[in-house]
């Protein structure tokens, strides 16, 4: 599998991230996959989702149904 070069992507903070410095989720769009990272640790490798998998994950998170 070819490595994904994310050096020049624009990261966007999720509207669900709080303003006090915690829970800061960022994503990059305009790619064939959806990379997601913790803005407090941008040097760490992001999680990379297929677009459909990201939608399913985000919907479950909104419902609070990730572990139930």
C-alpha cells in the first residue's frame, strides 16, 4: 500500500471540538480518504477512514452509540 502524503493538506477542526483545548479533532477533506487526527498531537499518524466508514463512524458518535 502506498503511503499517504499529508504534508500539504489543510486540516479543519471539527465543529464538535470544544474551545477549552480538549477533544480537538481535526480532519482533512478533498482526498479520496478521510484522515482524522488529534490537534493536540499533530505529529502522530492520523486515523484514515474510507469515506463511507467515516460517515458510519461519525453518525454513531453523534448518537452516542460507539460502544453500545
